[in-house]
């Protein structure tokens, strides 16, 4: 299952979108605690009724007051532990609670005949619970603990007068057979039930990842539709402005003020940059996945992406190292991939304009690109959100850059990972398989 469950809070006008997360592991542990509270409550009342009926109604001789004290301790433990598990290791706390239950149950059995008590099989209940909700190593640890407790109860216990059978009687063989059956049952539960539970958890994780991918793709399609609509609406005004700039240049004439010509040229360049930016936004959503593409050698492709980005973001201090056998395999240039890489470069430049390091390399199977900066970096919570929901720590950011880039790279079969950079900053690593991108 997913480590965290994310909620996108839709803001009011003028407010910033916030992504809130809830650890799914803690939510499962909280549900387990609530179920255990109900189960302990049922056991407490059942024990109280059984002890009262046996001691005061049937007249079976036994230390009933001690048994009632142990049952009361179980009830007190239940009240103390009726709180959601917090902390980084809720599974360990849940295991500790069940081990306390085992010790309390063993104490009850010790004062009521030990292994000769027909209810000794209740020791299997905590083991079955642990096998279904906790990892396998904890299940095997509990199985060994349960078998050890049962074995001790065969030799160390308070016999019930007039009911206990001596060791030399034939009933002892029956007790020994019960012990063998208990050991076998414990290991069967630990092996098969925990294995089935692990398979179910693996299936749930796969389903959760598939649902997350479907939701991400749905968001990408929505963003792509919105970007395409915005590009269409802005395309006409930009085209009109471009025509007007050309007409103004003709009206002024070549012999007029050179300063006016420089301003018009600058305006034409900015209009062209707006067009390129809109095209990059549309392509980064994957709407134009392979339209307008061409086949380029790997080295030329990487150089063209970096060159296009440097043209847009002049004045940066960028170090670029391209490692790989030149010219490399021929790559089908995907507009969305180019836009995704430029988004990653932009984020690094925004974080530290004076120190951006780009490294690219490839072999026959994959293309690897890493982009490093010296910004303040991402917290572990922010790194966990990347690719799952739009998130940004910039005052005027919307968090779409890395989100869209992660979606495009995932659609192409690759993966995007983020790690802290040695000495401060962040390194974003992109790995793309070449099987579906080369010709």
C-alpha cells in the first residue's frame, strides 16, 4: 500500500492550494487498535462470567480471586491502550500490546491448570491476529513465543484440586498429543496465514499504485485540456501582436530612429518567447506526445534540449557534462519529453541560478540525466509528494512543473527520483528506457 494518502485542498479565490497527507500506515494501526479494544472487551466479560460461573455456581476449586484480579488487569490494560498508535513504528507498538495479552492469558492458564485447561488453545488467537496484520518476521517471533509459553504451562502451573490428572495417568498422553497439535498448528498459521496475508498486502499495494497512476493520468489529461484551451485563446492575440510589430517596423522605416527599431525587435523576441512557452506547456502535458518530432542522435538530442533551455534562461551559471558513446542511438524526439526536461532545468535554475549542474549519459538500454542545484532542497515530506500531487514551496509557485514532468516520464516508462545533494541542494535524476524511444 502507499506510504501516505494525499488530499488536495481546493483553495478559495486568492489562496494557495495545499496538499495534505495522512500516513496510511498509521491509519491502519489505528483501526487495528480499535478492533483490539473491542476484542479485549469481549474477552474480559467472557472471562469474568466464566470465572464467576465456575467458582460460585459450579463450585470448582481454584484461586478465583487471583483469576479475577488477572481478568481485571486485562480490563485495565484495555482502557489504557485505547488510544491511536503514534510514532514512527506503530507495528512494534501493536505487537507489544498483543504480547502483553499473551502474557496475561498465560497467567490465567497458570492459575487454572496450565496445559490441562481445555481453553489453552486461546493462545492461538493473538498469533492468528498478528499473522494477518503484521510482517512475517513478527509472526514467526510470536509463534515461537506462543509455543514456549505452552511448553512452560505443561510443567509449571497450579493444578485444580480434584480435577487435575497425575503425570503417570493415561490422560498425560492426551496432554502431550495436544501439545504436539498446538506446535503444528502454530507453525501452520505462521507459515500459511502470514503468507496469504503478505500476498493480499502486495495485491493491495499494486491496486493502490494502479489507482494512483490512473488519477495522475486523469489530472494530466485535465491539465492538458486546460493548457490546450489557453494556448488556443492566447494564440490569436499573440499572432495579432506579431503582425502589428512588423507593421510598425515598416511604418517607421529603416532610416528612422534606431532606438525604436531595437524596442520593436525586443518586443518581437518576447512575443516569440511567449509562443514557445505556451507550446512547451502544452507539450509537457503529453497532449502532443509525438507530434512534430524527428529522429536525432542521442548526443544531439541532449545538446538541443540544453541549448533550447539556455536560450530561454540566459545569464545562468550552468555546467553540463555529456557522457556516452557519441553519437549514440537514434532517439524519436518527443515534444512532451523535451518540455518535461526543461521544467526540471527551470526548477534547478530557480533554486540556484549561480550553480546548476547537468549530467547526461546513456548505454544501449537507458538514458540517465541528473540535474543538481544548490538551493535549500526538499524536506522528506515534500519529496514524498513529488509526482503524486502538485506541490511547491515557492511563494508564487503552483507545483505543476515537477508534477507534469514526473507524469510524462512515467508515461514513457521511466522514473524520476529526488535526493539531497552532497554539500546542500537537490539532485533530480531521470532514467528513461530506450526500448520504446529509439529507431
